[in-house]
C-alpha cells in the first residue's frame, strides 16, 4: 500500500466508520458488536460455570487445553521464534529510524516512568510468583526437567536458571513489542483508533471496520480477559498463601476471594483516575518497592548474587537454541507443560500489554522502542530471577531451611520459605505481600483501560461506568476460575489462556506483515 492509499484512512474517516456503531447508553460508550458479544460471551461463560459441577468443568477445560497443546505445540514454538527474529530485523533495518507519532513527536513520559509502567503491567506478579518457584521446580524435577537433565546436579542448576529466563526473556517481550509497535504506529502516525483492528487496514482496507474487524477485537478482548484472570488468580493464591504463612492464619478460598475483591476495588479507583493519576502512580510505587527489595536481598546474599547473575545470563545464552527447537525433544512433557503454555500466556496478554505500552510510547523511535521493550525488561529479569532463583537453589542444594529439607511442596509459599532463612525475613515477607497486591492492582487497572478502549471502538478515554464494568468482570473471572479449579486452580486458569491464545497467534503472525507494510509508507519521510 502506497502513501496515497494511506492518506485515505485519516482520523476523520475512521471516526466515522467506527463511530457509527457506537451507542451512548447508561453511561457507556458501546461499540455495539464488540462490547455486546464480548460481554455476552464472558457472562455466558461465568453463568454456565455456576450451574456445572466444578469437577466436570475442570475436566472439560483441561481436556481442551491438553488437546490444543498437543496438536499446536509446533505452531506456538515456531511463532515465538519468528517474533524474536522479526523484532531484530525491524530494529536493525532502516525502519528503526521512524519515530512513533511523527518526526517531531515528543515523548509524553520520562524514560523511567515509561519503563516502570511497561514492566509493571507486563510481568509484575510473575516475577514474585515464579522467580523462586520455577527454577526450584526445574532443579528438583517437581514437574519434569528441561532437556531431561538429571535433577539436583550442577547441570540441572544451570539449566534450571537458563530455562527460567528463556520463559521470561526476549521471546515473550518480542510478542509484546510487536503488538505495541503496531498499535502505536497506526494510532499516532496514521491517526487510526487505538484498536487491534486498525493494524490490519493495510491488508483488509475498509473491511477492517466491518465484521472482520469486530471478530479480531472480540478475540483480543477474550484473550486479554483470560490472560489477566490467570495472573490475577495466581496473585490471589500467592497473596493468600503469604498471609497464611507469615501471620499464621488458615484462610483458603474465602481469603482468596477477599483478596480479589479488595484488589478489584482498588483497581476500580485507579481506572477512574486514569493513567497519570492511577496506573502511572502505582507503577512508580511498584518499582520503588521492587528496587528496594532487590537491593536488600542482594546485600544480604551478596556472594550468591554475584555468582548467580552472570551464571544465569550464560545459561540463558547457552540454552536458548536447544530450548527453542520443538522437534526431537525427549522432554516433550516438560515442553508442553511449561514452554508451550508460557508462549500461549504471553500471546494472550499481548493485546493488553501491547495496547497499554502503545498508549504511553509516543515520541520514541522504532529502534529505541524495540530495544527498550525487548532487552531492558529481559535484563532486569535476569538480575531479579538470577538473584532470587540463585538463593533458592543454594538452599535446596545445601539443604537449608524448609525448602532445602522438604523440597517444593507448595509452589505458592516457596518465596516465603526462602525469606525465612534471610535476615528480617518476616519484614520482607510483609513487604512482598504488599508488592504482590500492588502488582495485582496495576495488572487489573491497566488491563481494564485497554479493554475499555477496544470495546469503545478504539477511543482513548472510555466513560467511567465502562471502566468499572470491565475491572469488575476481570475480578469475577479470576474468582470463578479459582472456584472451578479448587486445589488444582492453576490448571483451570491455564485452560482459558491456551484456548484463547490459539486463534490470536494467527492474528499476531498476520500483524507482522501488516506492520511492515505500514512502516514502509512512512520511511520516505526519513530518507529525504
């Protein structure tokens, strides 16, 4: 598509095309098909779970998840590899000179606040939940070992750290970066609504404003909701386990529900206040808490941290190729249970995190954007998980504390078991619970703002009742999936992620092609 064709879809055209379907009703700005069908499907799903035996529902969800993973494992694995290569090529090509928002665009946020927001929205709870538990699981053969390495050996220790970073490194952030770059470019450079459908105008033309576009946006809403629900469910589990472990209480499902209700209420307040007054403030607070916690843990475990971080980096580099190859694997069960699920999880989160990053990234060049979104969080993850995971594996190897003596018995309390063996363990456990809750809130409120935008036809600022509605629905999904899952709630939560991520994988692959077509029309402005 040439520059002349691009001029056709100005903001005036798309406002008319998209806006004609919007209805102002009950304080909502409703983009009829997207809002109605998305809300209807979610409410139908929640309602059906109320009338189905939880065990039957859990079995059905797990059957769907396992079927998709077994049949489409290669699709997820090779797609993730392709996204990494694609971001590298675009970043290093002349397209990297293009500035989001135009040649004269200025960034709306400082680099520090920008990185804090994308990091907190993108993986906050995951760092605390899996930073200790995941490498411990791989090292001890809790649920298989990567590449069938013998557990509890030096090789297993190295591979445990390398595989953990593999799941939280450049592959996942490349997925986020593609969606975020595409959305920000078409919104700020081409004047299109900030909605997933806008990305596909170079391919589908005006059909992007019809039912084809509606379906794409509905898939994005569903993927976002289930991706968020999984993380919110994990956050509720870990916060509850932490409270019980630290304060000696015995709350279980009821306390998890109380945590979800509390966090949802705070998230509602945050989405009402918007990005600057809510999400940005919480994200900055998050980063301060997380940084201080990291500094303290590094100081009290300095010898381990100094050794573990570079070793983790090298383990990641050494194992990234074999872990990326899905063929001929002897550890297929491990790959299905961990890697394939992780790529599905990142993909399901990509509409949410991508759109949120897009909203706050105006003024960055494509090269700066891709480098920052892919490499900066990966570096921070290596440092964080290298330190926390390294401490955990040291305790296991030397049989220190409950984790070292009894192994991985409850994945939700692993972090707090590690803290028990550190100075001021009780205090840092309390701080971590607060940090989990704040990460929980930032995921919920930023996700709500994104879904608001999609279901309002791409408008940046949806009405307050609409923000409240979607924040409440997110909490309801997390609560319902925990109820269905029972003691195996994690598996029930995973099922929704995998199911919604499958169709959206094809959307992302097509998005790459459309993004290049769009960027090429802007390139002549930077070569004159």
